[in-house]
C-alpha cells in the first residue's frame, strides 16, 4: 500500500489477491470483476483496485506475502482463499497455462 499505511481488512486483502489473480493475463475480464465483486463488494473492489494499480509486480507480491500469516493461517482459511482464487481463474471458463502457473505459484507463496 503505497500512499496509505493502514492495514487491509480480510475482504480488502481478498480483493487484492483476487485482482492479482485476475491480472495474470494482463487484463481484468468483466467476468473476473463480477466474481470479485460478488465475493467482496463493488466498494471494496474499487478502493483496492486503486492500490493495486499504484503498485508494481514486486510490491504486489510483497503485499500478498505480508498478509499471509494473518489471513492464511489455518487449513480452513487456506482452503477458502485457494478456492476463491481458483474461482477467478475459472470465471471466464478458461484456465490457461499462464493462469495455472500463477495459481500454483500463489499456492506456494501462501504456504
């Protein structure tokens, strides 16, 4: 979070992680945006998207890693987040090799 120093709530973190996942093919499809908004809200999506857009790839990964222990801290939480991420990759009914690689990388980063 570049200009802000406050912490993300769980829903904000989830929106950020899902935006990161949706951006795997360097564009956010309408189906992906709708899926994210269904999981968090339009307001949270819009707020977090600004932070996401103001971050580079390295900063994005650092933000995700910084919340790993807080929000990905038990098997139930881990399973929910991984399923939410997979929903984003499947939102457009495709799961490209690039998306699969990013999905597998995210699973490793979050562990």
